[in-house]
């Protein structure tokens, strides 16, 4: 029996969303707006079939998928890229791989107590070891 992600979830915390948006190439003005949004996730799960809606006052994003079935995702209204996307179970976690222009792209959902967690990944995000070297001057 896998985890039940069904329900409506409210954002309570958000770490380094700015870093993710920069990695995605989102422009400054859009980042400023996006950074203050409090998205709601509405998740409908039927066995291995999912619809995940991310709802905000600015934009909405919906994706639907079946576990293990790769599909073409267009992240319309987000970074507007095409990905070959597949989501699989890893024990009680939903692990998504978004193959495309951005390396290492994907996300993971899991629950802890009554909280839904989401990690968004892209090249070097959330890798804390990757820092831009500061040039020496003079
Ligand atoms: C990712 C998008 C920032 C553009 C607008 C912000 C609008 C959301 O991948 C996501 O969810 C997965 C897992 O639940 C399922 O689709 C949502 C949202 C962050 C990255 C790009 C900023 C512009 C906020 C509609």
C-alpha cells in the first residue's frame, strides 16, 4: 500500500526557490512575483494515476501522469520547456525525472507527518557545493 497524496496542500515553507528559478532562467521581474506566491497543491491520486495542480493567484500549472509511463511535458507558464518526463515510486516517495535541455532535472514528493514535501531539482540545484568562484582583485 503506497502513500496517499490526495488532498489540498498549502505552502508553509520555501527554501532556495530563488536559486531554482535562476537555474531555470526565469527573468528578474517574474522571480520577484513568483517568490511571494503561496501555491496550493491539489493532488488527485487514483492508484498509480496522478493529477497535480499547482495553483496561485499569478499562474496555474497542471500535470497528469501514470507511474512508469514516460510522456512529453511542456512546462507552459513556468520555464516553457519540453521534457520527456517519467515519475516512479521510490519506496514512499514520488520521484520525477524530466529529461531535456536542463541536466539533472526533476522533483521528489514525500510526506512527513501531516506535511507534503517537494524538492525541485535542476543542474547544481540544490547542490550547496556549487558556488561561483570569486575572482581575486587585483
Ligand atoms: C513547479 C516553477 C519557476 C517559473 C511562475 C510561478 C508560478 C506555479 O513542478 C512543479 O510541480 C510538480 C510537483 O508537484 C508537478 O508539476 C511546480 C512550480 C515552480 C518554477 C518557474 C516561475 C513563474 C507558480 C504555478
